[in-house]
C-alpha cells in the first residue's frame, strides 16, 4: 500500500514497484484507513512522511498494529539523510526508512529485502 497525498510521489513509487508488486495507492492516511476498513490487507505499507498529514502518522502506525498488520512499514522522507535512514532501518524489525529522493532501484531493492524476496530473486535468476 502506498500512502501519499502527492500524485507525483505515488507515480514515482508506482513506476519503480508496479512491475513486481500489486500496488494499492491511497490519497493519504484517511484513504488508507478506508481501504483497510473495506478489507484491503496490505503485505507492506509505504508512508510518505512529507505530507500535510504528518502529525497523523504515529496514530496511523499504531492503528496498523491494532489491525495486526504483520508486514513492514517503510517510511520515506526528504528529511532523512541516507545514513540516518540506513541506521533507522537497521535498528527496527518492522519499520524501515528511505531518504527522498532515492537512487533509481533503491525503493524496489528495499521492498524486496524487507519482504524477504531478494534471496528468492537471486535463486531464481541463477537457474
């Protein structure tokens, strides 16, 4: 699930991920909540922290726990420096961080890694 109010950001994420993942774009936190209320259960959630709804993000992340969402949460922000994002990602089992803008392929690589798909792709490519 892609959670962002910004159309260009959703488009950039979609371009990088659409060929490998089923995407559920949402127009922000309220839209994401409505989708999940209607039964959408995302395997991972990517949240744009550079939004008007920034103050609502902690509550949204808490609701994901209440909904028993086991998948990773990837937090993307232009305020993260790459080193800080890497350190934050390394210190958490469910939350990962990516600085914005990211290098081409970095979002896909992060999503594959946190979902345990990178090793599977390497094994498949080696056949």
